[in-house]
C-alpha cells in the first residue's frame, strides 16, 4: 500500500495515515481486510477489482462510485495479432 497526497497539482508519496489517495497493487490478506473494513467493501467488489478477466463497468452506490476499467498493456502485430490488457479498480 502506498499513500499519496495532492500537492501543487502533483501526486506525491506520503504517510498512508495522512494520505488523500491510497494505492494498492496486489494487496496481501491484511491490505484486503483494510479495504473491506475501512471502505465498507464486500469481498465480491475487492475480488472484481483484482480479477484480470473482469469486465469493465461503473457501479453507482449511495455513498460511492466503483469503476473497473481495462487498459492496454501490450500490442504485437507481426505474424499473429495480440492485444493484452490489464484491469484496475477505482473507488471514489
């Protein structure tokens, strides 16, 4: 988990306790528990955000907006075409 804050129109690293943004990449069991408890997420939402095969979508909740999005990773076009993507989730 990495803490970030917005300062002079830039995201800068900071103590996660004082962060405006928390960045999780491949969260371990403790970080998953933090996501569930601190942000009142359910197991399905966390699993969906981390699933590379999850479809892109936007979910509207009374107190949050949950976005799962695909982004391009790699493109190869020599003998066979390959377009790889990865998924990420955002909770606003």
